[in-house]
C-alpha cells in the first residue's frame, strides 16, 4: 500500500496543472488517470495528413497563470500565432455570412443588425443603474433589457453558443459575464461603463492588453504532454478509481488497473474530474455533495472534421470561422476554418473544417451515429460555404459532457459544493464547473488550489 500526501484523481488540464504545481514544491503527490494519457478533452491527433484538435482549438494570451505554466514547462518557443487571414469572424443571418463588426464604422455599415436594431442598441447609453438589487438574471433577459432582441438574436446568442454551447435564456449572467453585471450596478449603461473604464485605464497609464490567439506547433496537447514528461513517475494512467473511502487520518483510494489493484492512502484527495464522475466517487461518504454535483447540467457536443480539396470550396474561408444563431434553425452551432487559422497543419491544397453540433440548443443531434453526424455536417457545410464536392476524409469526436452550464441559480450549486467540501476535510473539488470553463480558467483554478494546499 502506498502512502502519499495528495492524490489527484483525473488527468485533464486541471489535474495535470495541479500535479505540476504541487510536485514543483516537493510535495508527495500521485495522479490517477483512467485514460491512457493526460489532457482530458485536450487531445491532438493526426488525421489524413492534417493536425486536428478533438477538444479546444486555440488559447488566448492575457492569463498570467497560463503564461507562467507555459514558461515553467519550457513551451514558450513552441507557441505559434494564428494566421493573419483568420482575423475575421462571421455570423450567419438569413443564409448569408456577415463579418462581425470590428470598429464603429463597420458597426454602422454592417447588415448583421438592422437600422432599427442599431438605434435600439444605442439607446442603451441612457440606461439607469441597476435598482433590482443583486438578483440573478439570465444572459438573454439582461441583453434584451439593455440592447434589444435583435442584438440578442444575432450577436449574443451565437457568442454564447460558441463559448458555452449553451442557451442564453438559461445561463446566469453573473456567472458567465460578471463584468457586465458589475457595469450595470456602477454605471447603469454598459456602453458608458466600458468608456469610463477605458478613460481610467488611459489616465493611469496602464497599457492596453492585446489578447492574441495562439497554439503550439504540435497542438494544445503540448501542455499535458510536457507535464507527463516532467512528472511521469507521479502519474498512473489506466487507473479506474473506485468510490472513495474515509480513514481516521485521511482517505483510502482504490484504483483498478490492468495489472492489478493499486491501494493508496492519502492525507488529501482532489477530484479533478467532471461533476457526474465526482458525484459517483464521493457518494458513499458524501451523499448531499454527490446530489449537488448531479444537479450541474452539461452540454453535449459532437465535433466533425471534414477535409476537402481547397478548390471545392467557393467561400474564401477568410476568417477564423462562423457562428450560427438559433434563429437560423440549422443543424450546426458553428464552423471553424481550421486550415485558415494554422495553414501549416494541413497538406498543401487542402482545406480542413471543424463543425460543432449539438449543445443545449439541439442535444439530441450530438448523440447521432457517426454516419448521421458526417452527413449532417457535410450538408450544412456545403450549403453555407458553397462546396461543390464531397469531403475526401471525415472524422467524428463526441463529448457527452463537454461544457458545464452555469445556469440561473448557480449560486445555490456553488454554495452546496463549498458546504460539501467543508463537511469532508481533506477533500477538494477542481474542474470547469466552477471558476470558469475555458482552459485558462482551469489553469488559474488549479494554480490557486495548489497555492492553497501548499500554505
């Protein structure tokens, strides 16, 4: 039987970074991962000569925790920026792709929002400070109050779908876009608040942060791979962890492996897995906490990769990709122009598209067979981008629990998680269901927990 200070269950990005930070302090830590590698939803593969991301596609600069991790793992020289051609984003309206405005002039000229919609949006300047107290509110309700229904339909709905694969009528503004709630409280008008913040930043001499999108030469899996190379002796993959057991001085963790059973005694256990899995592992010793974890909804998402001869696509693919509002009643949430973002990742003369299907908008679609998903993706891509031929290759990835949904009333869930941790000393929960759903958010949460545990 092995005795350690910490056991981390789950080797996704959160667990991997927590392991790295704890091990870097000299702590006795062991990570148990059910799969055959670290990374979780971060997975990079070769497909028909192209590099594909089966989970998140890119990262964004501006997160100090992520930047520190990149430097600590020696990955700075592997960072690559997106191609300049990937600057534009598109939104589908009435079957036509319209570039998202990037400055005041393009906003005035864009057909994405009608003249009536633009006038309604500009009325937001006269909004009064929030007098409704600190009540939770959906994104949809907030945006419609401030900017009108058209802005919700053709700007915010596709944005929310792209980030959370979620429904703006169900998601909490406070927990997804907290800055907007803060600006309403302080300034009334979001537009006024943004202008005030800009002026204050300029007066203070604070430089404006430019956020660039990037990846690594070998894909995002470079991060978990680097952790595995550095701390391999502290990692056991292929470990099927059973429900936790409490002991007088900590925790007993049992993991079934192909070669036998690993039994570990630990002072502290961190569950760095998704909420449904954490609920199963904790149920025998924390039924109330398990019930709280089961209340967290997840959006299912299927990704379909289509590789074409570039000449088959009439659209110039001159952007990052496109988002589809629910109003369009399409079978896809969006399409990333993968070969435009990183041209070196595909064979010359080819184009790679990544299509997102399902989400909370159409969860059943994500559960279809691979054949049905490819047929749906191929039809939608051909219609939207004017593609004349079938793809040369197609591949599918499914994530049944892709993105946790921070729904209205999420405060109750977060309070339940905190209460549950307090009732089970030595147990900690870590994951994208609190602290933010993006990779940088997960990195930050892992670093902060490592700091807390190391004190």
